[in-house]
């Protein structure tokens, strides 16, 4: 069991298992939503329990995606693809309270990354998705 929370603790998450590795998204929307870039990991919705769901706000950043955050402290929590039948939701890695045993698998949308940093970790980079 993995536990996660927002900065103030109004929203707490329990994730039964994390099967995938996280990736870093450098797209303009993720950078604006988080203040830098988003590192998130997809988990199966059935493996996620949200406590304090009344404090989760959603912003529909495009017709296909909504982004979840704590309405009390503003912490970035979710990236949610609104595809019918899609069984995953992405959780911001920074929300996890302890070790997850996961390692970054790569970077996406590096064609939109900010000019104020470099990516030098040797992991795969995709210009877009």
C-alpha cells in the first residue's frame, strides 16, 4: 500500500499497487499547472482510494484531459485522461508520502520544455507524446 497526500492533508490517497514507472511531462500545460514539469505515475483507478474527495478540484485543461488539485492548499494531485473505459489515472509523484520503489522511465513533450533547465539524466526523451 502506498500513501499520498496534498500539502495540507485535506486530501489523502491510498494506492494498492503501482505497476508502472513514472514519466516526466514537459508540456506547457503541465509546466503551468505545477510550476515546473510534472512527474506522474499511472495507476489503475480500481487501486486508488481518495479520502477528502470533497477537497479535490478539477480543471478541464482540454476536451480530453482534466487536472486534479487540492482546493484548500492548491497541491497538484492528478492528471486524468477522459477516455471512455480508460482504467488509469496519473498521480503526481511529489504527492507520495514515502518511497514508492519507482524510477523515472523517461521524458515526454521535451519539445515544449522550458529554456531554463536541461535534461541530462540519459533517459529516453520524446519530442511529443
